[in-house]
C-alpha cells in the first residue's frame, strides 16, 4: 500500500462524493494505484471543467473543455499567489499515483515549485522539454492514465526501447502525444510508430490515425530505405527492428552493412523475399505482425470443406498446401474422403486440432490427455497414417500472457506430449498454434516440435516485440471471404517456411485406420464422425467419459432381394446394451444412458426379412451431448 495514493483516494472521495454516484462513483481507499483511482481523477477533472455527464475516459469532450479553459496549459504559481484550486490537487494526486514527489506530504491544492519539480521530472522521463513545469493537455492526459514513463524491468522492459520511446515523444509529440516510456513494445507504442510512419509519409496530425490502411501502404513507395534517402524513415526502420528483437544502432542515420544484414535476417526469418532493403513487404512486417496481407503465399487454411469446386479457388490462388481441422463438428472438421481429395488434386495437407482453446479455462491436463487421443484417432479415422513424422497443430487461440503460459499452457502441452509419447507411441508430432510468444515458449521447453503462428492477430501482445520462432512452419497472416457458386466461405492466407513438411500422397490411406487406438469421447464435445461400416461387422472401440451418448446413424442397403433394414447393437464387451432397427435410406438419432468410462463398440447387420443378409452401408456420428 502507498500512503500518498491512499491520501489521494481519501481526498477525491471527500471532495467529489457529494456529486452522486452517477457523476463520481466513490474510489476504494486501499492505497493501490489502479484504474479505479485514475478514473476518479479523470471524473474529478471533468467536474472541475463543468462537464455534467462524466465518464471513465479522457475523451474528446474533456479535451475540448480543457483547451477552452486552459489554452496555454496550467502554469506553476508564483510564491506570492496564495490561491487554491482543486485542479492543482488533481495534478498532485496524479503525480503521486505515478510515483513522483510534490514536495509535500498532503494535497495542498497549490501548484508551487515542489509540484512543478514533479511535473519537470515527468516531462524528462517522457522525453520532452522540461524547461518549464506547465501542465499541457498532453501532460494532463499522461498524468491521468496508467501509462508509465520509467523502464519496467520486472515486466520485460528494456532501456533501448525506453530511449526509442522518449525520442519518438520528443520528435512527434504533436502526432502521438506522450506515449508510455516503459521499455515495452506493446499496442500503444505500435500505434504510435504507425502514426510516426504516417507523419514521415506527409500525413497531417488529424489524418495520422495509427491505422495501417491502404493509403499508408500506397505511400510506402516514397520512403523505401535506403533508396528514398529519408533519414527519419531510416531511423524508424531501425527502431522497428529493435522492437522486433534485432540488434542495430538505433541512433544512426546512415545505411550501413550492419543494417543491411539485419534487414536481410528479418526477411529470412519471415520467409519474405530477401531484398536486403526496407521494401513494402518489410515495412509492413516490421510494424504489423501479419505484414502485407496482399503478399503471395504457398499455403492456406479453412474451416470449410474443400470440394472439387472449391479446389478451383486453391488452384487459381496458387495454394499448394491447405490446413484443415480434425474435429470440431460437422461444419468445421474434415469430411469423409476430403483428405484423399486434397491429395489427389496434387495438394498437401496439414491437420489442425481445436476443440476450444479460446480461453485459459480449457487448458488442463484432463483435456490434454483427451486431446492427444482424440487427435490421433480422428487423424487415423480420416486415413492419415501414423509414425510418418506428421505434425498435428494444437490450437491456443487467445492472447495468453506469460503467467498463463507458464501455469496453464505449458502444463497442457507437457501432458499432451506425455500421452502422445508413452500411450500413443509417438504416433504424430506435436505442433503449437498461437502467438509468437506462446509458440516460442512451448517449443523452447521441448513440448512442441514446430509452430503454426497466429500473426494475423496484430493486436495481440504476444505478437508484439517477439521474433517469430525459428522453428515455425506455418504463419497465418490474412483472412478473406470467397463468394462463389458454392456460397460464401472463408479462407486464411498462410506463409510456409518448409521447417516441417505437410502431409503428401504416400502418407494418406484410402480407408480409415481405426484400429490403432480407442476413440475417447468426452463430455461437451461436438458431434464427430466415428466410422463407415459395410457388411456384418463390429465398429471401432470407443470409451465415453460421460453418462449419456448421442448417436446419429445413416443406413442404406441392397434392395435387389427386397426391402432391407439395418440392425445396430451397442455392445459392452459381449453384452448387448441397446438394439435399434433402421429403415432403408433413413437417418436415426438416439440418446442412450451408459456407464461412465465404459469401452464399447457398435455391431452392424443388414438384412431383408425372408431372404437374409444383404450388402449395406452405415455412417455413424457420435458425441456425448446433444447440440441443438
């Protein structure tokens, strides 16, 4: 607890609680700087500016009122000026929350030299002139924020990045305000650097939005480095290389061999054309994890079935590799025969496994054990051969922070690896899909062999300031919608490094390879394809981690000798638990109570009454929960 922060909180409540909770919700008096206290300071300022409808935001209305009331900023008082102002108290509270001294142990509601010294220290730390202590609009916005202006070493901040941040504030304050100088390359700094790029391109302050749109891209041809001779563009390229983890002299305005070498290394690491210059592709990859979304690539992925018709789109775009989901329900996952169709068309395939993976709660060891078994069973069910060095990419589809990676993601992949190795005899290799940070940390600890990087998520902190792992195979960088005669369907563009190879022709069987292991079905899993069966036979074994299953079975039989019907028995070892009769050409659904964790199989028979057994075809889907 910080005593000065607690005093700020008490002062805010004592002076502004009288305005009611709509205008000023009381601040918790715990001595901890957080958004509650910062928002209290913002609302207090808004009240002093005469704003009736206050908000937890230093927005356009607050900016306009501040500029109207203080067009030249708020100046330090002379010693002879004895006037008091709550605005001075707000400034003092803001300084305390930032860790700066005001020269007093109380909020005095004066703006004398002690408070002025604190403002000068803040300005120095922000990289702007501290020749005076005037609180400008940008200084006030910085005060009333959670932004920090000293290097946060404990959070991974570096002095190099801090110095770059201060330089940007010094040169481009009119464009970027006072951006944090905490040594961390995060979203706000990334946006500031794009605004600086736009400033170099000639955009006005009003038009430099920090959004890397078509206009910003089109203007890159005017600041190519070293060809343009623009020293500010060269410096920005150096800053961006440093932010991406490359070592260059960030103060040099000359193009030299070190810079050329690092640019080439950056291009090589991302599988970009190695021009050795900062061209359009390189500029965009320096400032956006996805890079240039319009660049060509060898691979793609989709949640839609690749039909013969859709294959024409892959051919037209030059895609030679396609990623498809092993599970995920009828809509998302591979269809029967689709893998064979992709290979027959001369393409290659890489399998993705994602049952959920969109938040940390999913990633536990129980799910990891299930996922390893389910991924192997599903892959082999689609005819993908085991023990061929094929990688299955397991998805972490959210912006996991370091603590979550260490406490949740890494243990999940540890269990995944353990089951794959010790129970499934290394049937497939493990890949990880996620941010650069997630992929790097899972691979470095030895729990995955390669990565499918989600660079398309440009706003994810796990993609900012991190090099792409050297072990990456696929890099997802753009998505688009196809609207053709098959309807609308989505496609992701994916770069391919060649680090690990996708599935090729001799690694696919024309028939399911279902005998390798028991298919485990876990509660809350989507309806998934189990098997196709012809003739009188038993299906694959499956184990159900639930007290209820839901079956969907389609049947057709040979009509040459009369009207056939199918008989399906749910079997527990030799005991018949459930018997169903299915009419020819019908699809029936069943909800069946069972004993938890039982291993079972289905027995299939097709016959014509008065004649006997006939040829048949059964297709079965199975889940442990009915989805509507």
